[in-house]
C-alpha cells in the first residue's frame, strides 16, 4: 500500500530532474544560420547577396549568419583572389568547433536540383559524425505548385512599370539536365504564360530553351522584349548568355529577328519579395 505513493514521488522527481536537464540543454543550445548559395565571382552581382544578408538579419536579429557557396569552380576562383569562402561541409565543421548545436541552413537556390541535394548529403554525413548537432534545411524557391504560383505573381509584380502589354517579357532561368528538376521551370513558364500570354520563362540548359519563345514572339509580331534573369544573381549567364554581344546570346538572337531588347541585369536576390520566400522557408525550419 505504501509503495504506490513512493513510486509516484520517484517518478515525479525523475520527471522534474529530467525537465531540468532538458531546459538546461535548451539554455546551452547555440543556434546559427547558414545561407548557402551557388556563388558568384562577379563583384557587381554580389550586391544581390548583400540584399539577402540585410533582409535575413533583420528578420533573425538574434542569430549569427554565415555563408557558404556550393560551386567549387567559383570558390576556387575566389580563393585565387584571396577570398576564402566555405563549402557547406567546411562551414559545418567550423560550427562544430565553435560549439554550435543547432544549424539552420537556407538554400538560396532556385530549384531542388543537384546543388540542393549536395547540401542535403553534406548535412546527413555531418550529422552522422556529430549526433549532438542538429541541422535543418530550408527549401529553395520552387518546390510545390503553390510555390510556383506565388513566384509567378512575384515576377509579374516586379516587371518594370513602363512595359506595355504588347511587349514580351522573357525570364532566363538556369535549367537542369535532370528532367524532374527541370520541370519546375516548365511549370513556372506555363503559369506565367497563363497569367499573361506575353510573359515567358526560358532556360540556358534543359528543355525550356529560347527557340519556341523566339518563334512565338515572331509569330505574334512582337517588337520589343524585356530580358530578365531568373537566377539569384545577375552573373555570368545574365551578362553573357542573356545580354552579351555574342551572336548566341538571347539579346542578339531576338534582335536578329527584329525584336528590340531591354535587358535588365538584376538577380532574383535583389527582389525583396523573392528574398522573403527564402526567409519564409528558413523560418519554417527555424521554428522547429
Ligand atoms: Co550554369
């Protein structure tokens, strides 16, 4: 008869002790944000990253923010100029050394493609070696159909006000050789086109090339086209493949067809509403 309350007390004490240890852990928990971009070696393009840095630190003022680039080529290029930028793997290792226990990664990529999967893989390998450190990863811009629809509205709202409905707007995305990933661009092009038939999205790689867009513009007899990158920064692809003087650039190809072009060298990271999509995705992981 006496045993029951005794056990209850023991259980209660154990529970209290456990919750003390638990809250103690929470006090010691050190959280940090890691922003991971493809990267750029074009200094003027970096202003797009400055905008992300500012906007994210405003939203998460208490938390330290670090950066990593996924592109090995760009990190090597920058290292030659004396600028060492971490890969995600290197950044994780530094966090472990500085006693961070909770890493919230935000992918600044556009689609969940090879670059994104690389982060996921690096995180999984790291967590295996450091079971005491938790890594959560926020999604890139385009995942489900809701995110594609939201993006279409943001892009349309960001088109220069002077653009007439009869002018084409052609976004340049990167594209992917991986079919499933490339479909995100196909979907976005479809949604943009359904909202405004003169707005298109093509890509440098993959299935959504410029050819059918150029053909449609010709058939409609369009006189003018705005060219806008759908990439986080207006880097190499935007400067050369989109707006460059070479005969293969989109600008040259459209102008050869008699369509006047207005290239806008602005990355998606310079559009606050797009940075907010990344920040929302980050916040979802942050709260977990
Ligand atoms: Co590329």
